[in-house]
C-alpha cells in the first residue's frame, strides 16, 4: 500500500511541476500557481492591501504576504479565485496521510509528512516543497498588536465557518496551522476578528484540463 501511494504521488506530482503566473488586475501583483488534483493553488501568500490587514515591517509583505482577519481573507482573492475550504486543504493533506482518518486524531493533526508542503528555506527544519506550494513560516498577528511565530509557524484561514449542530457560529472559522516541528497539519477553529492569518487562493480546474491521474 505504501509503495502504491508513493508511486501514485510521483505520477501526480510529475504532472504538477509546471508553474504558471496570474496577474491581479486590482494592483498588478503577480502570483505563481500550480495545478494539484482538481485545483489551481497559488504558491504565494496574498499581498492584496485590504484596509486593516497586517504585515510585519521586519519582513516585507512581498516575501510573506499580508495577514488578514477571516472577513478580510474572504474577499482578498482576485476575481475567479477563492479562499480554499477545509475540504480543499484535506485534498492536499491526502498526499501524506495513509488513512482517511486523522493520524493523531485527538490532537487534531492530519498526516505525518508535512515537509512536502513546506518551502526549502526560512524554516529551521526545511521542507522538500514537493508540491511546489512554497509554504513559508509567516506567523500570525493578533488584534492586540503582536506578531507571533514568524520563522517558526504559519496559519491559513479556510473559507469554512465553524458549525454547531449544522449552523454557522458567528465569529469563528476553521484554519490550518503548520509548525516548524510538526509532522502533520493542525486544524481547529479560531476567532475571526482578532487574529490575522495568511491567505492562499485556489481555482477549480475545468474538467477538460485536469490530469486524469487522481489519488
């Protein structure tokens, strides 16, 4: 089973190596993106300057992107792109998880080979960047003015609200977190107003352009 998954990942990744470029017509910013399964994923964090968004002045937003509240992240993506849902993230995590259930279910981690998502630089424990997503340790900011985990971790908002009994709970949304020492991707919910996280954007690939090899 492990050999099958490894071979299949090599086949899929071989079809995902081409990097494309998208130009945001709002501000002229250029973003690289790659095809992974049924989606295009940007390989850079969003830099669109929404009023109130944050970035650490010690690390220009051209490198790590800006940090957004959830409401800001929901409108940060250019036309035709959107904030990935928790299910889109699960599709990525499936590349390094051997079972559909969580590897460490009680601790809310998925997978045990997160290095394929991490960039080859800036982390104390560099990744392999096998998926070409170039995920950097951009940290997190709070509404109280502080910046945390720059260089050691990164947080991403998803488009998925927190549900209680099938109903959205105002003020909370799901996120993904990668730490320098973690083996998998951590998932949980967070308050949407006082936390600023990175934003990646995705786009569904038309069916006639998708690679026929899927996991």
